C-alpha cells in the first residue's frame, strides 16, 4: 500500500502495551517489503501508515502527525536522509529509525548528525527492527504514561468502561462518588476487611451471598466494627464497600432472598451499568481487547476480526454481557484456524461447533504398552484425528494450551 495506506494494529501485552497507542509511518520504495514490514508492525502499533518515497511520507506526516517514522535511506526522489532533515525541521524530537542495505560510512555519519534514533541493516530482521523502534519510542511511551497518570479520573474510568455515551455517563457518576469526602487509615492489617483498611472492598455477585454472611456484613457496614477470625477483640473497619450484582436487588429483596436492611445500607449510591445489547458501539472496542487477551491466554498466534464478523457480534443480544462475549470469542478462536469470520461467529452463537465424535473406524488402536508416555501419545493422536487435524480444536479437547499441544506433538514425533 502506498500514499495514505493504513494497516490496523492491535494491542499486545507486557512491555509492548504502550505501542498500541502509537502511530508509525513506514517509508519503503519496495512494495513487497513495505507490505510485509507494515503488516508485522501493525500487530504491535495502533496504526501503521505507509509511503513509497520521501515526498509521499512528508505529505502524510503533515496530515497524520505520526509518533515515529521508519524509513529506508536509498529511495528515488527524496531519500531517507533528506526526509529526516525535513522531519527534524518540523518535529525536532520525533523518533526516526533508518534502514539501509549499504555500509555507506558517509550516510551513516550524516544520519548520526541528524540525530536519528536507530539504524537497521538490510535484509531486515523483523524482530531486530521491532527492537530498534521500541527503544526509539521509549521516551514517547513514558511521556504519555505520565500524562495519563496526571489526567482526570474521568478519563481513566471511561477507558476502563467503554467508549459509548452510556458508559461515559456512568464514568462521570463513578468519578463523583470516588471524589466524595473519605478518611483513610494509617495502619494496614492482614485479612478481608483488614487488608482493605484505608481503601475499598469490592464484593462481586453480592446477590449470591448466603443469609448468614449477609447478617455479618450488615453488622460491619452498620457499626464499622468486626472481629478478626479467632479474636474476641473488635477492630474498626475504615473501608469503603462497593457491591455488584447481576440481578435486580430490589426484586431479590421482594422475593425474600436478600436482606432489606443490607440492601438499604449498600444502596446509598447506585450505579447501573447498561447491558451490552444497549451499547453496540462498545462491542468492537471490547472485541479488540478480548481477542488479544484470549490469544495470549491460549498461546495462539494473534488473530484479527472481519467487518462482517463484527456486525454479527454487534447484532447479538448478549444476555450474558461481556462474559458471554469473552466466551464466544474464545470458542471462535479454539474452533477455527485463522481470523475471526462471520460464519465462525454464527456457528458459535448457534451452539456449534463442538468437537466431533469420531467413528469407530477412525479411532487409533490403543497401545499394547501401559507406559504413561505411550498412552499419552495415543491420546494425542486420537484427539488430533477426532478434530480432523485441527490443532486448536485438539488442544481444547485435551484441555491444554496450544503451546503445550505443540510441545507434545514434537515430543512424540506427531506431524
């Protein structure tokens, strides 16, 4: 792609997470290499813009203001060194990494004088290039992290909740509650309420709490005192309590399943999170995050999602909200080989696919040996054949990660 070509990026875990917020401009006159490198970097950066020469790159920089530029040195027209000089005039602190196939000392010296942040030799090692670019943008990432820490609580909460207007309103309400007058404690102790001293105790699925526990919780909330396990000396609970429920607690009170007095004590401020079906604009945002998290959890390569598959997800009712969306995407990844498609989403939402039970004739005969290794190898072969050779399905059937399955296949010489 040339001109204002854009390769969409994803999010990645660990130390790479800061890259997902950045835009990278890659300049290379060789089309095949430009496509390959841009696709690779697009998995790490939020956006990757591409240009075929310095003139295109300069025009693209003026319009898009990328956070980092990676450029070949030798290109027709405006080369990488001239481009770097013009970029330095416009953005003196912009990170620039240059690529070259030639051991041209004069060019390298000029690059150093221009203050480039890195030079990568061709043929390009994708891993080496990523390392050089990551080092070059470290100051940018650090600066943005500091800015994020200094930003308003509202922005922080909003990023955690979603991108739609309904979640924005919820973030505003939560921010006002968080800013209320609240005294902390100087001592920290071990235990449930003890560990939360001076902070917040979050109680999820409060509606499932047994009656006996509800009574004890009411005592702590009302009196601010509790007895540590095995102690007869009460302690003061300096804790803010936040409780969450998937059910209508007022209805649970009316049905006699939840204490009315506890309901009123916990209900000073009630924040209602809109169900996912009422905020389809958040589905794509959530899907991007969940796909990366799930791929990392399963040990599978990163996957992308088609526009048609996103449309299927946005149209679904999601009675199970985000948890159901996470489970759906997990099954799609497990039972498909490649990117997330609309067909795969429809199958999973319809309750399919599932590992097919093989016919008797297709089941490998069990080994005569009772050695654990032989039995395990037989089990792997059987699961692999039952899944039609699909390794992701095989890993799910065996209850192991994709990475573990690959190790088992290598260990037993199974192609």
